[in-house]
């Protein structure tokens, strides 16, 4: 196309280019667009007639000169875009101003010493907040605006904190910056479900100072950690503290599982009575080596072969030559009438002082006591003079390897705990029958199920006024020490627990933000400092 026609075509489509490329920017006119190479070059100029001096603020329309700036803009159609922008330098009209000349800035497009347009950094900030450094740098390279990971992190760090109003209901919980070593505190507005702030530690003093600066807080949702309780009491004495219901139910479940495990002997079905042996029956001779043992079978085969050859008339020396064995071995085998006589020495089970207590150990094992230390303590009270090692060896080598009678496998303590903690209407018919059989066999677990269901009724119907009576009843139980300790711990924070079982507020939204913090930390390979993590949590 001739140059004259090309200029006419550009003049015709210039309004459309201005609207397409710089629709949100005023005072910019597109001169030409060159998209032939890998980088699209956009030539533009400023059309403002005057500009304000950044030093004194006085407007001036006297032009001193012009120059070109080349800021990078948002990519278009997969191509990098560089704007060749001609801006002007104005002469300041104020004689007392220390600036004699100044360069104009296009609002929404350029800033002093900026190498990118205002639109591009905002997009890069969004990528950095979503993906952090390395992953964000790979994403910017994919859509045509490549920057380094450090550039993304610098853009995030330069952002100001978002303006937030003082929440009326605040949720407090801890998060791990480095699990087991460094912990921080996250604070969430429970009503708007947005994070308010992150604290670098979980100390009571830090939380108290943060709450003291916001006297309009009315409700504090927290777990029963002592440092949060102390910080909320000191920093916001006017606020109502609400213990989280999920943590209460979780702690009750842990106490219930310990109680079930303590009475795990009740989970084993009662063995059926054995038939009495016949009076004329003789006990079967037991061999120290069981049938099928490779050494025992080999010895029995050798014994049968040697005696067969001797019965056929062969001499002992002839048998030794035929079998490739020593004469003394043939003599020893020939003297034994049965192969069982050859199992001598270390093969024979020697009598020990534990033999008198083995029937009691077998009985206790059948009753469900599998703790060797407890079995040793019981027979020690009966007069067993030796140490724990012999009992441990007998339990591990004899009882644990002893074939058990075939029957239904008893339920685990965790399964029974799950049945007790589940609403009766939500249990399957099979689980309901199993739970009924377990409770019928153990009155302690029946009492545990009653306590758990009454607590669940309080929790689901928000009847916190019944908690003191429940705590008194649970503390009086002697057969359920774990439940008693749980009730005693509730008494230490009774007001917050009663409020948690009465108020509709909870810390569920805070737990969701704690999981989100874990995801952000994994994105940054757990190498993010507190400031960067705080920016991403509050601004994303």
C-alpha cells in the first residue's frame, strides 16, 4: 500500500485504536501500530494542553520540549506490547518554584521513572497474590509479560494494607509458620468472613495489645488455649468470649476414645464354654517340635530309614556307608526307640518358675488383657519372684503366636467411639446392633454413651445453661477417668464454654482461613517471611 493511503487508513481507524488500546486513559492519541514482529509497537502521544507542576502544583501550558518514553503495556493477542509514547516537558510558570521544567505524566498510564504502564503492574500484582514468586513468574511468561519472581515479590511488598473497619465479632486462632517451632495468630471478622490481621506470634501480650487498640469489639471467638483466653481477658474485658464448639466436640471425642480403650476387654465376645473331656481319654503326648517343622520332619525321616535298614539285616557300618552318615550318628539313632527321644538338649522345653503362673496368664489373655507389663504386675502380686523379661517373652512368643479360636473379630476402640459419637438415627442397622451388644456387655460404656449424647443434645440445641449439671455428673464418674478430666478442664473456662454452647457464633470461618494459610505457605515452599505471608493473606 502506498504511504499516502496507509496514513489515510490510520487516520480513519485512529478513533477505534484509541478506544481499543486506551479506553480507560484520557489525553492519549494513537499514531500507528506495528505488529509485524514478536513485539507490537504502538506509537502514541499526549494530547493534554497543559500540566500541573509536581513541585508547586501550578498549571502550565508553556512547552519546553518533548521526548519519547517506552513503557511496557499489557500483552495483546499473545504479543508483548511496547508503547512509544511522546510526552512533553513544560516550563513552570511559578518563579519561586525550585523546578524550572517538569515532564508531564499521563494519569492512569505513566508515573515518574516507570518502565511499565499503570495497567501492567496491577495485573502482575494480581498474579503475584494468587501464585507468589516462581509460579507467578512462569505464568507471566506464559501470557506475554515476563518478569522475575523478585519483581513480583517487590510489587506485593509495596502494596499498602487494605483499609479495614473494627470488627464487632472477631475470631482468633493460631497458624504454624514452622510447625512445632514458630506459630502466629490470625484474626478474622466473623460477620464478613474476611481476615483482619496476622500477628507474628501467639503470645497473650501481643493479642491483648491488638484487642486493646479496638475497644469496639463485642465478641471474641476462640478455642480453649490458655494464651488466647488470657489475651482476650486482658485486651478486651468488655467482650464476650465464646469457646468454639468444634474443639469442644473434638476434645470430648478424644476423651471418649480413651475411655473405650480402657474398657476394651468388654469389646471381646464372651467365649463359649468348652466341652468337658471324657473320663477315659488320655492326654495326647505333645512333642517339643510341632508337626510340619522342617528339622523335626527330617529327623523323623532319618530315624525311619535307619531302623528300616537295620530291620532288613544291614549292619550299622553298612547303613552309615549307604546314607553317608557317621557311625556315632547311626548308633544314636538306633538306640532311640522313637524319633521323639532324639529331641533332647535345647530342643526340650525346660521347666521354669513361670510354669505355675502360665494358666493364669492364659486365662487373662483370653479375657482380653494383652499388656505384658500389666500381666507381670498381677502375677508379681501373687508371688512371682522374677522380672518382667520372662513374662514379656512368654506373651510375645507363646500367647501372641498361639492360634486363636475362629470367631467374629471384636470391634476396635475407634469404631466403638465412632458409634457412640454418631447420632443414633444416622447409624446403620449393623452398627446399631454392634453398639447395642457392646453396651449390654459393659455398664461403664453405657454410662459413657449417655454422657456423650446429653452433651451432644446441649451442643446442637444451644442449651449451655445445662452445662454445669453435666459437668457435675461427669466429674462424679470414677470408672471413666478421661471423661472426668475433660469435665474438670471445662470448669477452668466455664463461662466461655457456656457461651459457646449458647451463642450461634463459632470459629469455623477462622479454621477455613488457617487452611488457606497452609496452602499459601506450600505455594511459597515454606520460605515466605511473615510480611509477605501477611500481604498475601490480607490482600488476596
